[in-house]
C-alpha cells in the first residue's frame, strides 16, 4: 500500500526566523492518525535565517539524523560536541538518557569567516532507538563523493546488513536511511522492506505505480517491493528510510 503526502498537506510552523514543514505530528500540531510511520517519528524540513536558530533544548531516547540541503548549520551539545554541518555531511545525535543541544545558522562564529546572509535548509529525522537510557552519542562523516555517483547510498543505519556500508551508525537495528542525488532521468530501486518512507526534498521523481512526486512530497510504502524511482527532467535528491519494524 502506498500513501502519498503532498507538500501542501504537511503541517507548517512559520515564525520570523523559521519556516518548518512537518510530515508528522510535531509541537503544537497534533493529529492522532499521523504520529509516525514505521519507526520514523519526525521528518521536518526547516529553513532558518542567518544569525538565528534553535536555542539549547533537551532530548531523550531518540536517534536524530540531520541532513543539510544548502547552507551551513552549527551543532553544539552538552557532551562537548561542536561543528558545522553542510551538504554531503551525515550527522547523527543519539539522545540516550538525556542530552541538550542547539542548532543555529551562525557558522562564522566557529570558522572565522565573514558573517553571511544565507539561510540554511535541512531535514531533521527522528527514529526510536532499540534501547532506552543508553549513553548519549554523536557522529558525523563526509560522504559527498559517494553521493555524487548518483546511486542510493546508506547514510545512517543500525542494521547488521549495513555494518560495512553505512556512513554512520544509529541505535536502531531495524532502520537505514538512504540518500541519492539523481541526474535527470536517472533511476534507482527502493529497498524491499515492510516500511519505506520516500521523501523528495529537491527536484521531482516518478514513483513506479504511483506517479510524480515533486519537492516536499513523500510516499509511505507498506510492503515495499523494490519500486523504481526515476528522476525528473531537472534531477532530484531523495531521502529513503528502510524500516523492518514499527513503533509498538
């Protein structure tokens, strides 16, 4: 079964420094019928103005993966991690028994470069972990070269099958996040899994058996059987969660 969620149908939060679109119930937006899909609880597409961002706030028992589409995002947390996330850099924070962090569009504070006026756009995704109360953790890795090859690349995974392939590890043994940057008309096959979530943050694609998905659209596939995804005339970037169990 395939359910398409169009960009215009997503929840939206808009304030002076933030434009955020939510695939699932988030913050003040709550729909009892739309709280998760498989193991995925959050799929937020955020645009943050320069000099602004999310001030220090807590998380607990969540695997949080951040994927920057353009610009640069500064991450700092209570475990002493600090860095700049940019396109092609996979980043994961395991909240475990508790962690506090901030995310801001002020990379010049760390790099010493001139202050810029460019917004940062990123997708932040949360999945539930296997175990509660573990040690907090952080990992990031540059995978730009792999993405440029145009295939479906494991970005973050806790699955044993991806132990040697995934860029970063997450504490969820039944989930893998894949990413791809597709040239015009390029084609990939989705994973075969009980739950697959396909998100199109940039460009457009045609999903076998469904039709065209444009920027901001998503498809939730139950019982995925390797459906083909074909990029549109301008190419596309896609994020794909492969999940072998669901929130219980």
